[in-house]
C-alpha cells in the first residue's frame, strides 16, 4: 500500500502545474516586413484597441503631384489563422509598383495562437474599422478615394467583398464606399460552408443561438443589389477549399442586379494560383481596373 501511495505522490509531483499548462503563449513582437528601397513603410499602426488590430501603410517614395490610387488588403487563412505579412509579395508589392498607397490589414482571427483571438463577426468588424481608418487619413497619405480598391485572397477575398458590399443595416461597422472590389477565391455564402461542415468556417462560426442569422449577415450574397462597385473575381476551376459554385452564383446574381461584375476561372488551378501564376492574375486585375478608370 505504501508503494502505491508513493507512486501516486511521485506522479503528482512530476506533473506540470495547472498554471503552467494554461498560461498564455508569449508571442514575439511583430517584425516589420521588408519593402523595396523605393517604398516607405509605416508598420503596425493601431486602428483599434486589440493587439491584432494593426495595419501597415506603404507608398512609393517618389513624389506625386496628384492624389494616388489606394488599396486596402486582407490576408486569408479561413478567418482562423495567418497574418498580414503573408500577403506582401502577392497582393501588396504589385500595387506599390503601380503607384498605389497600400493599407495591409491585420484583424482578429479565431484561433488560440493569435494575440487577441475572436470568432465571428470580429474579422468583418475589424476590416470595416480598418478601412474607415484608412479613409479618415486620406489627406495624410494623399489618397484619391475615388480610386479606392478593396482586395483579398481566400477569407480575405470574403472580407474585401464585405467591405465593398455591406450595408449599415447589418450593424457590423462603418460603411465606406469603394471604387472596386477584387475577390481572389473568397467564400461568399457562410451558411453554405456551415452546411458543408467546412472545418475553418465551423470554427469561426461555432454552434450558438442565432447562428444561421449571423452567418447570413456575414455573407456577401446577402448584400447583392444594383448600387455596388465593380467586382472582379478570380478562382481556380479545381478549387476544393472554397466551392467554385459560390463565386459563380455571386457573379451571376451581381450581373442580374445590374452590377459590373466579371469572373475569371483559371483552368486546372486549385485554391490559389499555380507557382508563378500571380503575375498573370495581376495583369488581368490591372486591366479590369484600367477599364474602370482606377488605373491610368
């Protein structure tokens, strides 16, 4: 009996304390991304009170006598992970090369590794607040708000759509007018994802009272109407992460409502372009923006 008791005591003493196992992870401070020598970077500017509600402003060092086109950028990650630094090469640098002022947004994600984890609707609320911050600082950064674009990839595509489409009645945050939306393979119907039991969507919008109504408020499909900016959508035909049919339905609904909408379906591509495929995708996007007077 004594040996058993001694064994139990040894095991208990060897176990880490509860405080040790539940202590928050100490995350390192954000490291500013590297930009070309021709670009000015103002990194990790707070736009709200949370640790993750920061953004980067980037703009060409070359002086301009005219107001510049501007773009607000949202990273992907299924609303549950990733960070703004992941968008630099694909979504930020090409716009800087075109003379844009770039606002690269961090927002609260739904996992436990973030600095301020939060489920839906936090990512949408943050995206709207960040865009409003950008617009409020138009004079400081010499922005032409008549040429303001929202863009994102994957979950960021969804956020770019929400920024350009949401109405005040949704009560998700400040509504800002954008000149165009670029949606790179973003989901458009959150309820459809939940019905498909898509893991990252289920994590972002867990079981709760009013779940279906919340998912409807968070879906760009809910806000289709005539008075929307031009929308350009890009997606791979073999995307198995975000159902292609979601963006096909959105584009069809936008066109039916009289919105200037186009969708480029990339044959054989999956969720995101093939390696080296971004230059061709950006060419399509910039042609779209030129035809709408956003790029000169």
